[in-house]
C-alpha cells in the first residue's frame, strides 16, 4: 500500500513540476509579437521585448495594444537602437488601449537583422493576478508604394511571476 502511494505521489509531483516550466515560444518567419511566456511582477516593472521576423521590406507598422488596465500599466513602447531612423507615436493607454504608429520621415526600411525591434514597459499592479494578456489588434505592416503585408501576430499571454 505504501509503495502504491509513493508511486502515485511521485507521478503527481512529476506532472505538477512539468506543468510549471516555462514554455519556449517560437516566432514564425514571418512573424511579429512577444515570445516570452512569463513576466516578473517587480515594483519598477519590466521591458517586454517585441520581435519582428520577415524578409519583406517594412517601412512602417501600425497596431493597437490592448490589455486589462486593472492588471497592469503599459507605457509607450521604445524602439531599439537597430532602427535609429524611425519614430514612434503612441497614445497614453490609460484605459487599456494604446494606438501605436512606427514610421520613418526619411522613408527608411526596418532592419530586422536583430528581430527585437522594440520594448514595451509593463508594470503589474494587481497583486492577485496570475496572468497578463496583451494583444496587438489591427496590425498593419506597410511596405513600399503602400503595400500591406500579412504577417502572423503572436499576442502576449504571460504567467505572472512573484
């Protein structure tokens, strides 16, 4: 009887420990979005990396970020140093929605050699929340001569680590 209970406990422990491991999320090629599977709930917040993989010529990006403002505070995204010729315009996001426009006044093309194109500062404010979800709605990837590319979008569904 004790052997069966020991085996059952070992199997249960193994199943529980496997379900808590961080899952590796791969970004498709082409693809746009967040590949992290968890976020730290630190007082100062974290910069969530956003990636873009594509062979297409991208001259501008537009999307609307959405999230639950009761769970987290999201601040205006920041572009990485890989694309210095681009500017970013974003709303304040105080209602859980932020329109984001990334463009180059000089007509530059996105450098996607390093797929991390920007970071989004996020601070978890709900001490009881276990999941943070952020979506990239209505994403448009613009190329030369107003061509729009269809690029799959990977939204953020992140386990909150405390």
